[in-house]
C-alpha cells in the first residue's frame, strides 16, 4: 500500500484528525512497508492563497498513495487526482491511529469529488 497521509491537529498518531486539508496543522505520513510514520508541519497552512494545492503537491512529491481527510477543495482534489492519490473520508476529531486502522481494514469511504 506504501504511504498514507492523514491531516492532523498534532504530530503523533494519538493526535486528532484535522478536517481541513490545506490548512491542517500537520501531515502524518504512514509508511505501510516499514510500519513507521513521520510528521510534517504544514507550512502551506499559513499562506493567504494556494495552501491546498501546495499541500497536495507536497504529498505527491512524498510519494503518498492515499489521503485521509475530512474536507478537500476542488483545486487540491485535482492535484491529488493527477498525482494518483486516492482520497478517503476521515472523521474529524477521531485519532490519527483510528482512521489509519480503518483505512488499512478497508472501512473508509473514498471521496470521489471535492467536498469543501
């Protein structure tokens, strides 16, 4: 499965899911092959414009294959689509670990169009 990204309010697996894509505080990148993660502060969150597309481009460059998020806008969704990243619905307020587990079990619904 390779890499899964989760939009998070903090930098650990115990952090809660941040429902916003481009303005989330952190991106947790789970490497399924190594069973390890890293957290990246989302520097694009502070931008006046283009935070979603910048964040999406970062995930493409990191080799992410799946994104777990609550809401995603049209421009960021388009970048994800072109980059081959599938987007899945994650419930805001749940822990990153909970949504990762749900994703790995195939229990999350794929987001097929922008929902922000």
